[in-house]
C-alpha cells in the first residue's frame, strides 16, 4: 500500500504534503489494497512480484517501520519496501542508515551524500546515485560537484582510491592508503571522518549489491529526471519461461532440490557428531578448493560491458578497475585473512566505537540480527534449523573475499550451496551490476521470495563486514 | 603447601636480580602461560608455540613445540595454559576448535598428547583445575563448555551456555566444583561441574562481550571481569546476588584481567585494541592506574604474573612479536605525573577547590588575601598496614570558598531575569522598564546603560538631562570597581567573621593532620596559594564582576596587578581586547570630536577609570542626538562584549534581544550563540524555565531557536481505550481504531488537534471553534460543558 502512496504523488510535490495527510491516504487505501491500479512493471522490485511484497505488508511491525521511515524522510523507498519482508532486520538497518546520514557525525551532511554517490557509482547503481544526488541537493550541496568527481574538492577526490579498492578488491587495502589520507595537509582527513567515510563507502557498496540482487526499481519520481536509467540493465532480459519457478514444469525438480538440501543438512548435522577423520590438512585444502572454485563460478555469460550512463560515470575514475579473483592460478595470492585474528566482535567493534560512537553498537546489532535471522523455514518446510545453511552462505561470501575461518569446514559449502546459488552470490557480492533476473530466478527455485531477499541481506551484511574488516585492519595497523 | 613455600624462597634470590627484559618471537603471540616454578614460560600464537626459560637477564628458547612438516591448524593456538600441578602438562585451544594437551615428558620430539575435537567452533579458552591434575575445561565459540578428564578420550561433561560464544572459563579457587564462564552477550554464568544441565547462577556483567574473568587469589569470592565496554568490574560472589563492588573504567576494551598476587586490590589489565599498555589498577582507585607498563608496540595479548606469590614480576606477550618481563620497579606511575586538583563552582558563586596537600603547602611565597571565606577540609587516607604495596598515600585538601551572602548572592540575577521586559513593547519603554528594574536592584551602571540605549536608539530629548547627569555621576563612582574581583572584597563586618571562621578551620585542620607524617600545613599559606589562583578563576564562571554594592574595594590594598589578568579563553571568545589602553585613548579622541558619545560613557569610563573623571563633565547631553543610530553601533557592540566579558551575559543577551536587528549584525553569530547558550544555561540552573524559554523564543540565532524543538515529545493516550499510544501513526495499537477522531466531522484529525481537558473530546481546531460558538455542550454528546478560550 505504501507503493500506492509514493506512486500517487510525484516526488516533487512530496514536500507539499503534510506527512499526516499522506499517511492517511495510505491508510484509507489499505482496505482496497491490492486493487490499486498501478503502472505495468512497477513495484519496488523487478524480480519480485508486487503481490509478494505487499502480501505481507499488512504485518504490524513492518507497517510501523514504514510509517517511521515515511515520517522521517518523507518517503518509503523501494529498498525499504523490499527489506520490509524482514521487519526485524529493517529496523536495525534503518537505524544505522539514519545515524549514518542524518544524525551527528564528523562529516557534514552533503559530503555524506556525496560519498554515498561515489560508492554507489562504483557499481553503476543509478538507483542509489540518483537518490543521493537528490538528497545531496536537498541538504544544500554544491550542484557543481555533481558534474563529476573532478569538480569535487580534493579531499573527497582523495577518497577515490580506497573507494575503488573497497568496492572491488578490499584485500588490497593497506595502511599506506590510510596513511596517505590522514597525512597532515590541506586536504587531510581526520580519523573520525575517515571512519565515517569508510562505513559510508562499505554501506553503499553493499547496498548496491542489494539493489541489484533484488532488482530494485527506480523510484517513481526518479524517472524523467536526469538520473533516469534502468537500474540494472539486464533486469528486462529475463525470459518469461523462467519467470515463475513455482508454476513452471520445472517446479518438480525444484521440489526435489529442496528435499535434497534438507537431506544434506540433516546428514551433515549427524556427520559432525561422528566424523572426526578429517585431517587438518584436508580442511586447509578444502578452503583453498572453495576459493579456487569460486573462480569458476563466475557468471557463465560474460555480457559485454554495458555503456555507463554518463551521469553515473562522472563519479567514477578508472571504471575498468573491477573485482579480480582473489586467487588466480600462478599468481602470488595475497595472504588469507584469518577471521580469528581480526574479528568484528573483538577488534572491529572496539575500533569503530572508539572513533565513531554509537555506530559500532548499531553495526554490531545489525550484523547480529542478520546473522541470527531465521524463521526456521526452508521453502515449504518449517521447523528447520537453518543455522548451517546461513553460516555456509555467510562464510562463502567471506571466502570470496579471502577471509577464512579456521573452525569452518569449507566442504559444507559445497554440500549446501548449489551451483546456481553460488553463481548468484558471487555475482551479487563481487560485481552486482552483472546480476540478472535469470540468475535470481534460477537459484532455489522453490524458495519463497522472502527467502531470496534473506539471502540478499546476508550478502549485504557479509560483504559489508568483509570490507570493513579489511579497512579497519588497515587502520589498526596504521595506528600501531 | 610446604613445597610451595620452598619454591618461593628459592625464588627469592631470583627476584632481586631479575630485570625488565624482552625477547623477539618469530610471530605474534596470542597467549602466554607460566610454569609453576616460574622459571619457564610458554608462548602460543597462530604461528608460534614455544617454551622459553626465564634466566636472570634474558629469555632462552627451550623448546619449539611446532613440529612436523606440515603446519597443522592444531598448532594455531588461541589460548595456552600450563598446569599448575604438573609441570609437564600443557593444554592449548586451537582456532579450529580442537583442544590439545601436551606432555613435555614425552621422549619423542612431538610432545602432543591428546586431541579433543569435540568443539565445532574456535575454542577461546582452556583452563586446568587448580588442584585436580586430570581435569581440563574448555570454552568455545559454539557456546559450549566441555570438561575433559585427561585419562579418557572424550569429554566427561558438556555445559551449554544457551547462548553464543563462551569467551572465558575459570575454575574457582575456593570451590572445588565451581567455575565461571563469560559470554559474548555480556553474561557471566557460574556452574557446578557436577551439574551439566543447568548453571547455578547467571548475571549480566557487561554491555557487550565479556572477554575475560579472573578469580581473586585470596579473597575467594571475588571475581573480576573485563568486557568490550571498557570496564573492569569486581564482583562479590559470596552473597546471593552477585554484587558489583568495584568498577574500573579503562580507555579500551579489556582483553585480559589478572589479579596481582599478594595485593588484595591490585589487578593487571591489558586491552584488546588500540591501547598497547598494561595497567595495574588499584580497584579502589579506579580513575588512575597505579602502575603502567608501556613497552609493547602492538596490543598485548597475554599477561601473567610470573609467580603465584610474587607481585613484582609480570610477563606479557604481544602482537608485536615480543615477550616481555616487566619489573614493577620499572613501571611508570602515572600518579606521579598527575596533579590531582578539582575545582567546582556552585550556583551561588561558592567555589570548592581540592588539591594535593603537597602542592598547596609548597607554594608559600604568596600573600594571603583577606576576606576569603573558606572551610578548609582535609582528607587523608590512612596507610593500610596490610598494604605493603601502596606507593602513594593520597591526601588532599579541600577548600570551600564561600562568597559572602550579599555580594555572592545571585538574587539580583534571578530578579533581573524575572523582571526584565524583552519584547512586546516599543524600544523606549523596554529600555525604561529595564533601567528601572536595574535601578531597583541598585545596579546603577546597568540602569545607566539601559537609559543610554534608549537615548541612542529612540527619539532624543525625552530624558531629562538632570537625570542623566545624576546617574552618570553615580555610575562613575562605581566604575573603577568593574575590574576588581570582588568576591574577596568583603565588607569589614563580614571580614571579621570570616577571619574567625578561618582560625576555626585552622585548628580543625591541625587536629586532623595531627597523625599524619607530612608537614603541617600552615593554613594561611595554604589559603593564599589558592587565593591567588582564584581571582583568575572567578572569571571563568558566571559570577558577575560588576555587583555594584561591592565598590567598597579595600583601598588600602589595591590589587594593581589584577588588572592584568587575562580572561581565560574558555569563558568567552576574546574577540576584542577591551581592556586596552590605546583603544581607550582612541575613544577619548573620538569623544573630543563628538561629544555625543555619551552612550559610550559607561564603558569608556570603566576601561580607564582614572581618566574618566575628567570626561564626565564633557558628556552632558547638551547636544541633540542627530546622528544616525548606526553611528553608535560599534560602541554598543563593544559595550555588549564588555558586559559579556565581565561575566554579565544576562545584560549582553537582554540588550541583544531588546535591540534586535539594530545591533544583531554587528556581532557575529557564533558569539551571539555563545552568549545565548551561556545565559540559557544559567537560567536553567536557577530553574527559571519560563524565562529561559522566552529567551530561546526571542533569540534570532538558528541554533538557539531550534533548542525548543528538540525532544518535545507529547505522549498521548488513545481516546478509546485510554491507554498510551506508542504508535506513531493515527491508529491505536491496542484497540485498532483511529485514536484522534474529530468529534464534529468524525474524520481523523491530522495536524492541529484541540481537545477538552474535562471530557477529552476534541477535534479539528476550526471545527471545535465553530461548534463552541453556537453550543456550549461537547460536540461528542457526552454532556460535558466544554469551553474554548
């Protein structure tokens, strides 16, 4: 119903509406909910049918969040709507983003939005770029900066280097990068500012993953505006056949897939209690295997680079810098990041909270919420302990970024994550701009959309944490 | 026990010759543990597992336990512990979840003894039972604790914390069966090893993960915990409910805590991040560490006291790949560098000042100021004979300076604040009113200023010159006092009394200090040290410097040097040096050119009290004020700044508000904001909420204006179910109805809602207004006679 709300009023006149009138509108429409006429192909996501999102829109907690979001920002954007499928998470996400953008912090508001633009532009996410261009102007940013990165102050331009690295190959970030930014001089960053900038960058890189991963549509007001571009170029190329896994003939296979997955989880669980035969060396090789295998999991069709819309491109320098596989054969791989040596709980949190109070707490909550989020359901089964599956996804994402958990058997990833899912995860995590609807529909065909969104949330957070850990480790090294 | 004693004595020779030393490890250490004979230490980390012997002046590598061609993850240690009963027995916790025991007595190169692979996640901590040889406890990331009997292949019992991540496990020293476990969610649990089904006790110790805990070595009911929230807490577990008895706030999350042997209240800590030092705290003195070791260049990951009964040697391992032995003698003691001083103002101008005795008594070459009213109180902490390690006996003196009732009373401030009119009338009236108010309070100079402002900014000629003259003359007498710091200038009567007080204080302090070994403090000396500091400090606060009744400045004792006091920066931004002779001369010249500067009079005069006398005669308002009012703006601005610097921010703000646009652009936003916040702060301290609100409302600063809009929550109840509405929307959570319906049109009210306090019905403002014009009954039909005013 909220869609209706934001649909029926153009963005331009949103300001004219009192929030109460607006919400009253929505409330009235609640009764006739689904029947609201809407433009074809609209709705928050191009991957997920509108009904899917609205169906659960009547949930109380969710609605309350929407109202809150609306009251404080004057809109309920599509990202919020899709995340609303997991209200518990949305609450946490919302708080973090609110602190990041709108509450006290070392950076002035317009710079925050500009950094968000820079981050989103790295992944060619015109949705986020457009959104924050508008916000940037709203908080009184200098329109000249929007002509491109070259028009922005040197200080922000200096951020470009770590923006680029964090977006695509976070493991390359070193203390020298940090040093260069903090070096006293005219355009130097303070540590507190840098931390906020880092959180902003990682937040928007991973949010871009989410936007592409869920095929978020542009906001109604965004079209026609200068920022209009289809958000993910390939959202439209999906063949109608793969549209609906559930009703199509392949549904039966999908059914089986679920069964197989369930079976495997059960098996693994039992195995763990008995199996002790695995040697440490084998564990090690399993991780390496998973790492190298992730090379092959690149999207099968390498679609030609899409032409970047100029209004996004102007915020990007070195657009050719992209994700490169962590390990390529015959190359000196950067040393594996041992998760136990620099954990979020112990080290990352302490550092952030020291330099950017409250943010550590909120991020910590957010990571915890997403890591522990479960409804104990898998597709049509309920009462399932999904811990293993979630951990496998989380660790696989970290694995793709070169973070290794000593206490995890990476063999499990192979057992639990089917190939199409791996492809999807890898794509969305590393080069989200290449995500397509086909990928989205191909994995976990019998799963609910909300579960796929759940995967995307895991993706978002795991990716953010990975990048943050690399960045924070560099800062720690700089400080010692 | 006998054996133990022998070891200690044997160690005696060692202690004396030991020194601070270190050795490089090949890799970062994660944990260290010491052999019970205090002669060897084991260091474990991801890529290191070695035993070093501690010689007199160096560490010598004894044994490398990482053997085998292929480094296995089993060697990647998160924790290591050396058995305190059996010197051949070690246990490590591996990051891959394996618990390994090592037997140094094995003849082969590989000393690995047993392997327990029961944990699914990283094992964070292992702990041997203090008296039982074969009992080993482990705590893991998977939320389980396991107890192993080393004679068996498997764990004997598993304890589920029912939550994530066990961070530390420690056997109690007192109770054979008890152990404590700390968790990532902030809880601490106490378990009985015989009862694996349920914990005995649980309490929340920290906000966020509890990284470590340690049982007190002697006082056996004490448990110290350290957490990510940067706190070290000491819990008394003897009572039914765990009671927090001490709390130390550190500057970074606490990674390890270790009680110092033989010292009941000392505890060593190191932090997880950022801070590389090791601190030893006296928990009774939580604000400053009693000792500090600053050798490490990266975070310290393991600390351990070298011997169970020796408080002087601390070993530490660090991420910077070094192993250190710290000697207490070499520790830096931050307390030596600290000047414990405290200074605080009360609302009514009293000042309390506490400082170390030695500081106060050492400074003895200053003359006392007369008239301080003070109550020196001395605190002395007696040396605890049981505490041999108390290095610094702390003793400090607290003096309270009371302003005498008349001069220090802030009565005038309150009354002025209440009576001033700031808006709503023509300028002239406001000024007159305010001048009258000031006059009534005997603040002639202020009254004068108001009158001047009126003359400057409203039509001239309305003030009889006689009046002006008169007040001018009066003003001039009071003016020289502006720069004197009055709180010590006390009318003679009170002075006597205070002297009396003082002698009382003196005798009291003598009594108290009788037993102390330190030199007796001469109270007089003591006083004057503070006294001389005080005037400068007075300017810091909000106490006014221009109370007019204070012009009984002691002329026999002119404090010439006081003129030179420079205002502390933090009081007000010093934008203009007002007390500046050249500028005053400029004023004089200006005056010669145009005699109209009468408005300036007060200020100029006050600046240069000597010359002022001659000036006054010139400044009779013989001339019509025909100059544009803008002409005076710089002068008025200076006047405002002057008042503000004097501490009379009330005047500055009041004038600012009254004059409004006329003067606003002359003063930069920041200064204005500063004045406003100072004044509002003062008003609120005096609980003058209404006035402070009025000031906020009238202020033109954006930053101030919006103060009123912060945290203005109005809690409402649902009109149907009468319960509080937690919802932000218009629907009540509980009864699922629209809460705020208009009683007239029966639509939801969004926006202005008016309701009757009697029957709590209401609706759209317009509707209700209209309704009540024609009817006196409630539109809802409840029969209540509503009233709209």
